[in-house]
C-alpha cells in the first residue's frame, strides 16, 4: 500500500481525506488505483492515462518528471504527494 497526500483543492473528491492509502508499487499503478477509488479525480489528474502537464507528482521530495515518470517505483513507507499547479496572483 502507498500513502498519497491529497491537496486541499482535491479533497472534496476523496471524501475530505488528506491522505489515502492505495495499492501499487509504481506511480502509474498508484494513480490508477486512486482514480478507481475516486473517479472524479481522473479528469483532474490524468489525460489519456498520463499525468496532466500541470499536475506535479512527488515521491518523497523528488518530482517524477526527473525520475521515471509514471514508471517511478514507490518504495514502501514513502509518501506520494500530488500538487496541481496554481496560477494567478497580484497584478
């Protein structure tokens, strides 16, 4: 099982949970299981089965873009964090 940290903006789609446990050993497997349990997350996280460009996924503190992407192995006891990019700001 992997623990996935859910950002506040996505918690309405996980029943308010800040952390969820899902089965899987790679990011791809973990996200597939996460979406299977929380279908509303699919359109927010994935596009054609891959992580959307504006969604950052970290294994511990490492961005999967600099690892093996969806094939990144998640060791036991390591948290996965999802962080959608935020736009906007002061003018």
